[in-house]
C-alpha cells in the first residue's frame, strides 16, 4: 500500500511502522497492511524481540538480526 493511502485503523498504526529516517514503510509491513490486526501483531513481535530481553544488549540483538537476514538472503 502506498505510504499516502494509510487511513482509518491503518493510519493509527502508520507512525509505529514508518522508518523515521527514510520516511518509508518496509515491504513486509506494507504487505501486512492488508490485515491491520496482523500488522499490529507483527510490529509487537518485532519490538519485543528487539527490546524485550535484558540478557542481550541492543547491538547484540541487531547483529543476530543481521546474521539471520543474511542467511535468509533478505536485503534489509
């Protein structure tokens, strides 16, 4: 969904999923926009995985995400 067409329930979710640095929404999140409940769940899972543990520092979580993305041939 184009970034300028988020309205209703999606408009409420947009600030949580837009990349503030680049002003865009990742493709995976845009695909989830077809199901706002799924989008909210995906965002909550991501935020929990990236910030929900005190046993790993943020940089360690980011490195794990990077390695997983490389293994999955994910470009972002």
